[in-house]
C-alpha cells in the first residue's frame, strides 16, 4: 500500500517560522508574471491567495564535509564580458551559513536534495560509514532527499540504518551517543524489494505549513544496478523514473496534494561548465542534453519542478513538459559547492504552484562567509577519531596528480598500482584497467594539514579511492580484451563513453571523429609494443566493480580463473610507498597512453 503523507519520524523537528538567510536571485526565472491580484501575505489576519515558498536544494554532496581540494573545490563563473573566473567553493561549514542566511525572513522554506548525499566520501565521513554526513545534514535542517546510486554502495540494509539509526553491525558504535539516523526522509519510489514488490523506503512525502502542502517524489536513476556493485543492489528492482513519478503524482493528487516536486537522481549536461550559464538563452532547455531532457519531457504536467543530480553539473533550465509548457529543472553541481534557491508560488485557491511565476538561481557556497560553529565542532570531533589512520603518510609526489581529462594522470597511477599488485599475486598478470568513475579525486602537492608539501596521506588516498573494492585478476582472450576496449564507446556507453584508464604498457588510438565501437582503432592497440593476439590469453587486473561487469563492461564479467586480492586503496598505498620517498617523489604520469583524435 502507498506510504502515508504524515510527517516523517517522531523525532522530526517542528518547522520553524523563520530560519536564516538572504533574498532570492531571479536569474533563470520563467518569463511570465503572476496574475495582477497576486501578492504575498505580509502577516495580516487573512492570508492572501498566493504564498511564496522557498525551495533550497543541492545534490551529490558525497560526504564532503570539509572543503574539497583542487578542481573539486572550485566553480566556474561566467562574467558579463564573456570571460570566466574560478571561485573556491564548498565545505559544510560554509554551506550551513549560506543556507541559514538564505532562509532569513522566509516564513515558508523547504530544503531538499537530489541524492548521493553519502557514498564515495572522504575519510572523515567514509571511515565511519557516513554517520558524520547524516549528522551534518540533520544540522543543515534538510527536509527531504531522494536516494542516489551511491546510497546503495553498502547495500539496502545499510541505507535503512542511515535512515532509521542504530550502530553499524560490524564496526559497532563510534560514540557514546550511538547513531540516531536521519531526521529527514530518504525517498525511494522506484526502488522495490524483489520479494514484496514494494518501495524499500517511502516513495513520497508531503511538506505542510498551515494550509500550504507540497508533495515530493524521490527516485534514483533506473540504471543504478549498472553503476553500483552487484552486492549493493542485491534483492532490489529499479523501475523507470518517468513511470514511477507519474504513478505517485496521481496518488498525491488523489490525496488533494496538487503541488508536486520531483527529486530525481539523474541529470543532464549543460553546454557550458559555468554555473550561471543561461541554458535557456537559445530556447527552453536548448543548452542542456543528456537523460534528464527526455525524462523531463515525459513527466506529467502535474509535477511543478524537478530537482536533479548525478551528473555533477550545474544548471537552471526550463524544459517543456508533455503539454508543451516550460517547467523548471535544476542541479547544483556537487560536493556542496552550490545551492539552488527556487521560489514556488502557491495558489491557495487551487492548491497548485503557479508555474509561470517559478524563478530559480544557483548560488556559490563561497568560503568568504563565517564558518558555522556547529559544523566546525562536528568536523573536529570526527577528525579526531580519524586522525590516527588518516594522517599516516603513504607516499610522496613531485606535483599535483589531477583527475581531469579523458585519460587522467590519477587514473593512470591507479592502473599502474593495480598492475604492480596484480603481479605480486600472479607474475603472469599482463595489464590493468581502471574505471574513470572509481577515481573520485586527484592528489594535490600542497599540504592539506601539517604533513608537508608533496606528502600523500592515507586520508588523501581514501578520498581518491573510497569504495573498498578489491583488486581482482581474470583471464581473457585477446578478442575479449579488444571487445572490452570497444565497450568503452559502444553499447550502453555509446552516448556517454566511459574510457578505462590503462596501465603504462597498454596503448591505443581513440578516434572520436568516428562513431560507436569504431572509435577504438583496433590496429592501434599495443601491449608492451606488440599487437593483441585475438587467440592468446591475457591476465587482467581490475577492481571488483569492473570484474562484475559494471559500467556497461559486460565482457569484463566473463573472465575466467578469478583471483580476489586486497582492497584497491591498499594496493595504491603499497605502490606509492614502494615507488616514492621524500627525496625521490613520484612524478605524475604523462597521461599519454591513449592517443585521441578529434
């Protein structure tokens, strides 16, 4: 039976009349204005017909409590003269201050998120199964979020523990207070238990204040099983996003809830990397592509706005709904670098949102504001617990090792580390391949703490590889190996290629002027300078996610003679320790193993 629309847990806080923060910018607003008689109630005895409701939103935090480093901690801003500049951004100490200031004077304010609040997190959160992030989100007064794919990294039982509380079944309690879970509901409308065929968590939730009611439906991308380890989604079914949202929109309307927001952990790709780019400049939604476009065009007009995520992109767009009317679609990049401020004008007569009056803008979580003391205390407490592990040096680098580009120096470094480790397990190991999505950050030369420039700590390594995958060895034929490389740009990866990061002894040409599998030039593939023999056998090191056929690499799930090794971070740490020193730091790989033709 459908979940009720009653307020979530008993511990749920009372909604405050006032919160804390600045006025709403109107960049990206829908064109038309309110009817002439519209006005916001200013506190008289009789409420006006129209009530502005503030919706603050963000997505893809990934446990980044501290300010992210390198490019992960910056946003690009488009200037009036057409140039761009970068701004340091992110960190929950600053996010809390920005959100509290944004709420100031807003009697009706909701804070929502678009999934991936946890998972792939830095050590200060990930080491403790993301309990610190849930605590931080409670303090941020998050009202509701959808699940994302990373909420399933440790399986549905762990997700439910984050929701409802309780100590970790293996590691126990980290503090005397225990773990109470989230004060906000996680929504998982399209994630069903295979046995019961029901959503594993609430499919929707209704925000209420006096006579104003707004419903929220939360979904993650249908392809979650393709981007999460098999263990993480065991026993679950992931349904189509559009069908699910349309289904629950009908349920909400049957309950008299006519104002609806969809929280969708799936997104798009704007034409510009600048957070304030006008993606409606050449027509509604013309400056955005990707899965969210078709999703938005097919979700029922009963839904008034879409808060999205997953692609880590920033956009505030209008995309036409099935009736042809523009509808606001937003995303606030990732890692807490931005938040979106949207005004939803609620019509008390109809109980619906006046779509022509919706306006929205992304705002930078700058680091020029005061830090929120409660967040500083939270980070300090958890860092104290993590310090004995996190501060341990594991290697030395001579310069930044970035995680940027089709082939990244950081991805190459990890592949080299896995090849070296694989050869310890089996001297016949031939090469290693690393999935780009498993490389969560680069390494920076500048010291983050007191360790000194060029020193790589365990905490920094954990930020790069937080998934606790194992390094696996499998045997493939040469024909299968060639097919693996072609799967980077074909099948489910045709539209959005996933380029594997190769160990130093593998090279080939990627011709992006061609289409599909032909983009990998077969005759160019070389291992140790020699062509691949389709009939020969090759021993390949990958992580366990790829070894299970993840990211659309179905052929990697067909290997033989499997051998499971240690976790991938341990392999990286071992490689850095063995191949670098304070007097002989490791130089970043040149990222020249793949020749790209454009």
